[in-house]
């Protein structure tokens, strides 16, 4: 189960987080990690609700994994919010 949630070594947070240079005008990506934990039905309902809101595709979520607690599962997804640098 642990191997399903280990970060990808090619996905370096330094490459996607904002730089300290305020002069840069290119858009930056800000990662937002979403974790759903609960019953299989509750997770699937939530995934479908987020899909209906056009926030997340079903395929963006990791496969459901048991947590070790009977009837409880977990899934996760990372969205990258793009925001252009502000100018003064």
C-alpha cells in the first residue's frame, strides 16, 4: 500500500513551486493535494460530485486503497493551480 503513495522522484517540488524572484512574469504552478478517506461509497460519491463541478476527472484520483481499518479506504489527487505573477 505504501508504494502507491510514494512521490514520483521526477516530480520535484522545486520545479513547480514559485521562485523568490518577483521580476518573473511566467505563470507558476502551485500543488494542492486532495485526500479522501472514508467508506468506498462516500469516496466514490465525492469523486463524482467533484467531477460534476468540473473540478476533477475520475481518472485523476489514485486507485482506492484499504487503510487497514475495516471498511475504510483512501485515495489522493494532486491539482496544480496556475497563477501568473503579479506586477506592481
